[in-house]
């Protein structure tokens, strides 16, 4: 027996459609989506335009409790690296229960904002003293429980972290909770694989960065992953900071993205997170590889990373998606707005993300991010199309910014003019209504749990 919903307007892969009958299976996958229909009286109606749910391709869940708490000068010239020192101090205290509480609150926030799945780049593996828990997957299990409880779709990416810098520099004391041998990482993946499958989560791998995984470790772990699942997603931080590029050049004579493309089998299963600092050849080659550029505009702005050359990537038909990363903002509309505005400030132009086949900026941004995010997640969450997961949001037509507008204008106003107030009425994941009238059923308890965990950490 399938489920039905009628939408007066729906954003399909081909564009906006009128009078759309949406039909999905009991397993939460789209069965049929047909425009130009007249619904019978017994078919429920969506209260506003239906758009695809947004995949969030890069998240460090625990950092949500740190958001907003590092906005003070701690060095003569603060940077990503001084922020990282503060973040390490925060991470050193975190317990599995606190991680679960923070992730539960975060995933509720994400769902309420229109994110329906998340790629969790998870590197906080061990106890505070750097020793493995009795259950080595303890911290990963906390994330799996948070995703299951909230209904958030999950791609879990355990992070391999082995060194503190290029050339095999020994880890620092602050990195003790992150470190794994290649063999230990493979054992962790083997432990997690059936647990992820049991709740329809996808398991992948994240070599943290070229500075954190030496060439031999990268080669070995990719071989091990391929033996387990040759289609599993692979995500890596790359070329986020100019200092990282300089260090890679000093170590190898190559820039980070160029080195990776020459020494690893980069293809469409890969997500190059940030990739902020590339030269012309790297943009061309990385786009041609089929890898997704994982853009995190609000985090990149907050950390002073720099500006991705979006036009150049688009010129090479590169795939891309968005992530909330450190969660300084937890809203797909805000990250899409930041992406567009960063380009406007850099180029002195407007409506940069529009292209020859799509002049509507918000639509071009939304559809591009959904397609790239789904690819990076390795899950069928690529929009309103048969075979994809029934993940969607319904815009709030009663919101003052959206009221009385066409669906195209509503989406544009949602992205560019909602002024941080929610213009989302409903959010559905796998065909289940998780958010009604802008609120998740767990909102109160989840927010209370996040606040309590943050208070405990601040006391420490």
C-alpha cells in the first residue's frame, strides 16, 4: 500500500510543476510523481510548495555546543589554527552521553531547518585519556542513536587520523582522542557496518586530511575499505587553509588537491571538503574526477578560510553540495545565501549561481546542492524522483516573507529574505512527517539536553 500527497506546486528535477500527485512506498521511497493531476477528496494536500529535503554533506556534531563561544581575540592574529586550539580543549572533555545529547539536539535543529540527512565526519573516537573505550565504537554508537531517535538520515564517516602534520609528524596531546592505526580503523568499520545497515544508515570513511594520514596509511585504508564496500563514500578535508597548501608544497612539491589526484583513486564516491585553495589546473582536474566539492560557507567564513571559486567550478561542471560543518549556522538557506553572497563580494557581480539553463538563483542553488549532497552521502536522497527517498520539505505560505508569492519567489525569499526566522512548515524524511508547523516532536527535550551538555562542558 502506497502513501499519497497532493501538492499544488512541487520542485522536480526538471523544475517547478503544477498539481503534483506524490506517491511513496511503505519503505519511504518515491513510487510515482505525476504532474497535472486532479486529486480526489481523500488525498491529503500539502499546505505549501514542496521542495526536496537538503542533504548536509559535512558535520562535526559535537561542535554545535561550541558555536558562538570562540568569538573573542585570543591571539594577536586569530585564525583557524587558534580556533582549533580552543576546539581541542572543548573536545577533550566530551563524554559519549554528552555527544549523544548534543547530536540529538543538532539533528532536531537540522530537520526543522530542512536538512533531512547528514554526513557525520566523526573523529572523536576514544576516551579523554586517549585510550579506546571498552566498546571501541562507543562514540559512533552515540551518533547512531541520535540519528535513529530524531529520524535523521545518516552517512557515518569514521575518521582516520594518524599524524599531526605532513611528513609523519607525531600526534599532539590534544589529538589523542582521534588516533587510530589502519588495522584498528578497519576493525571499527567492520563493527559498525551491520549496525548502520540495521537503521538504513550508510557507512563510509574519512581520511581526515593529507596532513593527518600519511601516504601509506591512505593507500592501506582505501584498499581495506574497497574490500568491504567498493562504493562506500570517502570524504577528506583538503586545501582549507593557505598554510596547509604551503606545508604540502614544502613536503611534496605539490599542492594538496594535485597530490591527492595523483596518488589516490579520486572519483565520484569522493567528497573534497572545502577545497578552498586550488589553482586553475586543480579546479579542472578535480571537477573532471567526478568528486563532489563539499562547501561549508558559514563555517568557512567564520574561520576565515577564504572563498571557493564557485564560477570556475561551475564552468567545469563540477558537482558540489553544502554542509554546516562547525554549526555556527544550522540552516541550508543560510549556507546557500552565504555561498552566493561570498561570490558577489569577491566578483562584484549579482546572481552568480544562476546559469544558462536556470536564471533563478535560489532554484539553481537548491537543486545543485541536493544533487551533490546526495552523491556525497551515498544514499538515494537526490530529490523528488521515483526510486529516491521520500525526503521533502513544505514551505510555510503563511510566513510574511513568503505569503502571496509564486513558488519561485517563495523559494528565493526563503533563501535570501527570511531573516533567520523559519519559513519551513513541514519536513518529511523517508515518508515520515518529522516536523509539523516548524517544530520537531522532540524539540523541547532535545534542546534541553543540548543545553545541559553544553553547560556541563563549560563548567569543565
